[in-house]
C-alpha cells in the first residue's frame, strides 16, 4: 500500500525522518516501516483535515496510534 504523505518538500524530510527515528526507538517491538508509515499517514490526515501539521501535533497523534497498535496485540499463548 502506498504511503499517503509526500515527503519531497524541503525541511519536511528532516522533520519526518527525525520523528520516525525517535518513535521507532521508543516502539522497538514494531517494525521501523510501520512507524514510518504511521508518521506519514498522520501527517497526511492532519493536512487533509486542515490542521497545521506541526511536529508536535504529528508526534502526539502518531504516538497514540502506535500505542494502540502495541496494546491491541493479543497476549502470548501459555504452553499446555
């Protein structure tokens, strides 16, 4: 599935890459590609809704989405 956000604007790549790196370090149980895609999708959604996509807003919403992904994982199965 293609990423929704376009990262070709000057300055946007640095913002996106640094945010993705920081969140990937925080959510080590998730693949880095998932974190990167989440950041891109959140940025695209905020812009689509007419909200200014500041680094703070994108980081806060992306972190909430990533927490939801981590917390929705099923518990490990116990051995029988």
